[in-house]
């Protein structure tokens, strides 16, 4: 049985971590499979938004598969850590906007997958945290870098160095989550955000995301140059002309991603 499920409907890709019996933890096989799915989505022009979630009701992902980890040599541990880092970097680099639908526990690597997404919506029962230092290691899939960029250095140090587990409401207050919802509203809330974005030009969505991400860690003048290059790519598109025509004709534009 596949550890990663991929479904595509109405320009949305749904990626589900499918190891509910193991709290959707990441063993090596799951990471390899997730990497292949993400690579496929990177090239899929029909997909305009990607939603990541976990199977079952208990966990988004509880992180690394510690049962597997106990059996690994040091070389294999390094292999796993490199793979999870590479895969989550690929998630962060997806051109489409991404949403983490956090349906339960999100610890360690599960929390880091959340951080690799553009938006995070969680059920109010969710509990999350970067708990690695309690296992005498550190977050190794982007947590020490993405969390401080999201919520600030001091708050990130507090959460990482204490290995603290926090509730969804606390995570929302810290600025980690976009929204906290009832369990039965989770996917509908994610889809509502996806559809709100998909009313806009698909190429423009991707270029705006690119400009923001690439500009975050450079000086202002370099960031403005990145924005200018991204803007240039939208000018010759059919969608830009369609938007102007729709405005003139007082109708809703029909974007095709061209």
C-alpha cells in the first residue's frame, strides 16, 4: 500500500501522508515517495494549489519514525536526515501555493512539513512542536531556519530549546497558524482559501509567491530586482490580456494559466 496518496480535483492537488497506524511518521520509504510526488507536482501546470494533510484523525505527522530510527546505522540516519531536508525544501520550492491541513499531532518533522507550506490551517484539537532536543538531536528539516523567520528569533528559540508542545490556539497566537477550525471544517476551510487564490491568474500567483520567497532574505534593492523580473514574466501572458478584456466587458475573467 502506498504511504502517500495523491488526488487531483478542480486544479487542487491533495497530498495525504498515509501511515495512520504509525501516526503518519516519516520512514525512509515514505520520504522517497513524498519526494517523487512533490517532483511530479512541481511540473504539473494543471495544479494551482497543493493541500498536504495526514490520514486518520489523530495525526498530521508525529515526525520521524523512531521505530525505524532505532534500527539504522549512523550512515543511514544521515541518509534519512538529508532526504527529509531535501524533500521539505522541494515542498517549500513548489511554484503553487501550498496549504497544510493539520488534522492532529504535528511534532518534529511533521511540524517542519507545516513550516515548508505557505499556509497552515489546524483543527483546534491539534498539538504541535519541535521536540527534537528532547531526543538529544535538533530539528534537521528546516525548523531552526523557517520558524524564526516566521515568528522571530526569541520566540523560536523558546519553542525549540524547551521542546515545548503547544496547542493550536497558542500556535495561532504565535503567528504559526493561519486559522484554527473545528475538525469537520478543516478541509472546507483549506479549500475556501485555495479557491479564493484560484480566482486569480495562475501564473501571477506563482510569480508573486516566487518574488516574496526569493526576496525575503536579500537586501531591498535585490528584492525589488527579483520582483521586477517576476513581473516581466506576467506581461506576455494570455491571462493578463483576459483580465483586461473581462474588466472592459464587466465579466469575471476566465484564466487558463497561459
